C-alpha cells in the first residue's frame, strides 16, 4: 500500500465549486477499487490551497482510477478551477503513530 498526496491551488472564486464537486464524488473515489482511505485538507495560512490524501493498495489501482471515467469527469470539472499547477506525490509510509 502507498499514499498519494495531491496539492491543488484554486482561484478563490472557484473554491465553492470545487468543494461541491468533491462532496458529490468523494464516496465514489473512496469506493473505487484499490482506494482504502481518502481525506481532503485545507491549508491554514492560504485557504486557496487544498490537499487530497489517499491510500492505494497498488500503483495499478491508482492508475486504473486515473484512466477511469470517474477521474476524467472529476478532472474535467476541477482543472479549470486551478490558479496554479497541481503537484502530486506517491509516497511509502515509513512510520505511523496513533
């Protein structure tokens, strides 16, 4: 399993549109085959910046999601809302304390 972190910066006037779309699609993303966890974060100092944080069983699962109609629909609605280039990282969890 690995973690996917995506940083997105939005035009301030487009944030509500992004949040509405995310809220409509979040269950579908979380229930996509191979996705084990999904969270959305908002930066405390710059409210235009959001992060998604998700756990995936395998890189093939993430790639299947990225090639899916679900992702293509989400991306088509999200991409025009950005005010900066999104950044993404796939990372392996080294330690976790609860």
